[in-house]
C-alpha cells in the first residue's frame, strides 16, 4: 500500500485547524528551591491561594504565597522526594478533605486519610478546608446546654451548643482530661464529636483513642491526628480539616463538639511556615495575621437557625500557658475570640483539687442561657459562695480568733470544694449534679466531717436512687426541681440522716 504524502499533509492540517484546546503554560511550573517543607515554584501565574499542587512522586503541596513571578507552597509530604527543576502541575482544586458519617470511629491524618489500619474510608463527598463562617442572619443564639458531666463546669461556666469555650492552663493541669470527659459524656446525647490532636506525641494520641474506645465513645467520635513528628504544614491544616468535617454534619442539622488540642502548637507551626516563606515576623516572631489564623477557625463554630439546617458546632479550643501567664500573646488572642474560658491552675491541681478550675478567672459569656432550670436553682449562689470563701480564707490567715459567721463561711466553702472534686473519666448525669449541689446549697453537708463528704455523697445518692428513684427521674425528665419534688427530696434526705448521720459526724 503506497502512502500518499498529500493525503497525510491534508489530514494533519485538518486536525490542527479543528484543535481548539490551547496549551496553557500557566498550569505548569518549575521548582526553584525546596527545603524545610517549603517549595518556591516559578510560573503558575493562575494559581489560587490554598490551591493543591501536584509535585513528582505523588507529593502534594498547598499554595500559601502569591508573588510576582513565583508561588510559595507548603509540602504535604516528604520534601526529600522533590528537587530543583522538577515540574509542578496545578490541580485547579483548593485543599479539601473527605466528609461524611463513615469517618465516625476512625483515626485520620490532616488530609483525611485513615491511619488506624482499618482500611480505606468509603466516602465520595469532600469539603474545602477554608470557608467563610456563617453570617449573623444564618445564626441563632445559644440556648441548649452541652453537658460536660463535670459539676464545676456545668454549674459555674456552663457551655451551650454552638459556643466556643477556651480551656486554658499550664501543661499537666488536666486540660485534655476535661475535653475527653466531655466527649465521654456525650454518649446517647445525639452529639457527634471530633478530637483534633495538634503536635501531640503518637503515644498520647494512641492512649486517648484507647480510652475513648474503652468508654464506648469512639463510635460517635472522629480523631484527626497531626502529631509532633509530622511536617508543620500538616499541623497547620489539621484544625481546618477537622472543622470542615464538622460543618458537613452541622449543615445536616446535627450537633457537633470539636476539640482543638492545642492551638498553642498550631500557632507555632504557622509561625514556622510563615518565617520559612519569608513573611515579616511580628511580636514573638509570630506573623501579623496570627489573630486571623484562629479567628477564622473559631468563628466557624456556631448554632444555625432552623431555616439553615439548625445544627451546631461547639468548639473547645485548648491553649497552654507558661507559668500561668494568661496575659501572653496567643492566650489573650484566643480569649478575645472565644465566649469564655475555663482556667486551670497548677497550685489547685497540686493541692488535690481536681478538676483544678479557678472559679474566679473562669467565665462563660453565654451563662444561664446554656443551663437547665434545675441547675440554675441549685447553682445560682455557688460562684459568690466560693468567692466569699477565698476572701475569708486569705483574711483568716492573719488572725486566730474568728467569729461564728466567718467560721460558717469557711466551713461551707471547704464543703463546696469537696463537692466539686471529681475523678477523671467519671462524668456525672444532670440529676446527680443537681442532687449534690442541692445538698451543698442547703448546708446539709456542712454538718458532715470534711474528709467524709465524698463518701457521704455516694452513700446518700445510692440510697435515694434505690428507695426514691422517682425523685431523681423527675429531675432528669423535667429538668427542674418542682415544689412537690423538693418536698419529697427533703423527706428522703431526712430519712437518710436519721439512719446514718451518726456515721459521718
């Protein structure tokens, strides 16, 4: 068969004529420099901020700097696999993570990839990690309690669904313990939980996962892990990935609790990236937009109006202080973004007060709106009583002769502190908290030996549960102490005291 060159020439000309797809050089770039998890890429003039880039060896990067003739990208994988001169391609997609119910019970990395050895996660939906927070019109005021099961928090600094409550304190004061107890307490309360570990040790995350599994809390919890051994870019995107996963559930009308543990390490990872990207350092070498870093994250926690789905995201960010310095740069930033803080103190922790919450410096700006009527009835005077006790305690150190009213205030304060002590991993149901605080408020416990208060509380609670269960059931269902129920409660307490009071005097 003879090949006719004229036919071939005509065919090629026809194909060129009909070829509409233009080769766009702006979609391909070249690595200029690489190191420390940062790559500078020449070209890519059409790249978007936050866009995913594909490097050789299936390494992805994310655009963070848009310069005149190059872009700065952070690498989400091993930077030793990339070298100068390598070709880089745009994906035309911003950074996104998989979302959906199949993530529950799993441990994933900051990219949403499973790292728990339980196989791939079947989900076909993704959400971008950076979105604008819902506006004022879409929101609804916080009015539903998110019960932590920790009496001191639920009574003094109540948290509502859609609130942002900061947990702050020095290292080893029980910050993570409060967050984990709160997650455990959401069992059968129709709240989905996300725990984001930022810069934690691998062993610490493994222990938390085991603890959640042992309390049957993992089935409604997702763990997003960006450990200390991972590159700074993964620590930076981890909380945004976590809140993107939470938003999928919120927009479907579900209530979500998300814990960021902790944002101090998140700020440090962002500082690292910013300095490597040659951004100007500011106070303590943090970049100027470090406030925006956390505000755009925490503003995404809210309660939606029923017209927009009616779901909520409750955020519990954790921040570590140095020697109790609550006025440092990052702590003050996050305090001004959140709706209150739970401040943990080393001195209280060492003195055996667990949880070691400072009632004076801890506050909830949502307050009574996030409390049931029953809790309001018994906890109204609690903060004032504790403040009076602290004042009298410091005053009484200077004198030995104390009048009866001072002795009474000191005795009542000591009793309250005993009532507010609580073991880790043992959150209390509402009716138990209300019952304990009812006994404390009415000064029934002031007659009991201080070292026997906790034993007395357990004994009387078991007695009322077994012999007068309807009283506690009524508190649980109605979420208030009715006049009729209060009468029954007083009779039950009197019955117990007539039988066992002598054992505790």
